[in-house]
C-alpha cells in the first residue's frame, strides 16, 4: 500500500502547487486567480481556499464552533479535523475517550511516530494540544492522547460519526472528509482482508480521514494500492473518478485490536 503521507512529499513532482501568497497561516490561503478557481471547479466563485500543498480543492473552512473554542483557548478534535503531526499533514478519523478517561483521537500510524507533537490545524495559535502515544504499523493506526485544553466531538464539520459500519459490499456509496480534498464520495470496489478498496477521492493530507456511510464509520483513509509512480492522486475535482483507487483500513479490526491491549486508547468510546 502506498501511504498518502509519503505521497504528500511527491505532490510537487506531479502537479505544480498553487502560487504562494503572503498570509500568516501557510495552511489557510485564499486564492482569487482564475486558474485556482477553475481547478477547484468554481470559476465564478469570488475565491477558493487552499490548505494543503498540491491540492486544488476548495478546502474546508474552520467551523464556527471550532473558532469560538480556539478563542477561549480550547482545541476541538473530531472526525475530519485537520492536524499537523510533527512535520506531516493528516486528518483525524474519530475522537473519544478510553478506559482510563483520557480524551483521545485516532489517525493513521504513518502520520508520525510515538511522541510526535500534534497541533490542530484549525487552532494553530494554541500550539501542541496532543501527542502520539501509541501506533500499530500493521493496521496503520495511531492513538493521540489529547491535552488538558482539548475537547472532543462526534460532529466536527457538519457530519456526525456515531458508530462502526460493517465492511461495505461492492458498489456501496461511501464518503470521506479530509484535510486536503474535503468532502468527497465514491463507490466500494471490494474488501481485501481488513481493507476496503474504493474509488473515493483522496490525496496526501487526507491520511486518517474518516470513510463513512451515513453516521457509521467504515474506516480510515490510508493510501493507494498502486506503486508510487502509478498512484495518481485526486488533486482536483476536475479529475472526477480518474485517479488511483484508495485503500481504507476498516475500523472494526482497528477497534478490536486496540481494545485487546493495555495501551492508550484501549476501551475506546466514541465522543
């Protein structure tokens, strides 16, 4: 499996990133030029938001409730929340509590190692508000223990996650919400062991993003199934379905593995 974090470092070689503008936050840049608006599929829009290098999607804005919490010194974590893990850009799968009462969030293991600092990209002014405390490389998931100034939610940016879905049958319609390419949907191809392979759009920065059917979590976005040189990422909505298939680790096996151990996140309960 080609991970999306690794793919992030290759985006400059695949597609030229949008030209930089002098703004304070490198992960929150408004574009008003015709090329950026056209590549986002919104040529008539007054402007589009770019948040991840190489992505031409009109990205998710900071939700009002997250901005209000940040103004009070609180960082909100939930499904689809954009995060900085060390030097990497990733997405939260889901947030909740563990058996020890800690607030935790789940993301992809390839986003960062144990001890890596985690910053909520929608509240960068607060600095570090979490730490990677456990990771399973085989299933590619990691547990983030959140700081005292962190809050959790099951509905971060307009879509609630309330439980786990069974592995979807071929052809099932599923959606994801990620840092780089936002809210996109596609159909399942097949299930392969603990993975679901689909044609849901994803690229570097979307690693860890929740893949869901309704309010049920299928799993987390982990990468592509093709070799790096053939792993065509979904970098603009103009591609439609013309991109490499996406691999998702199902959350059922992740939850079973996590709850079978005495590690941070064990006894996980959804926010």
